[in-house]
């Protein structure tokens, strides 16, 4: 499972950071940063919740 973001939709509200702060972060320019690579099995539930909780539907599961 990998996470994607539609940057044209993302407003960097940081809702995803609240669900999985070890996966999502905001950089110094308030842009979303997603940890690279596949999501580990023990983090899938939190990441799925973050994707569902995105207020702009900018996050998606890529695989």
C-alpha cells in the first residue's frame, strides 16, 4: 500500500498528521510531506482513516 496526494486539492489542513504523524507531516512551507515507501501493515488502519478523513479528498491509496 502506498499513499498519493493530489496537490491541486491539498490545503495542508494537517488532518492526516493527526491520524498518522509518523507518516504525514508539513514542511516549513506548509506543504504536505508523506514518508516514502509502502505503508507497513501495522499502520494501514491509521493511514486509511487519514485518507477517509481528508477534508478535501486529496489523499488516495495508490496501491
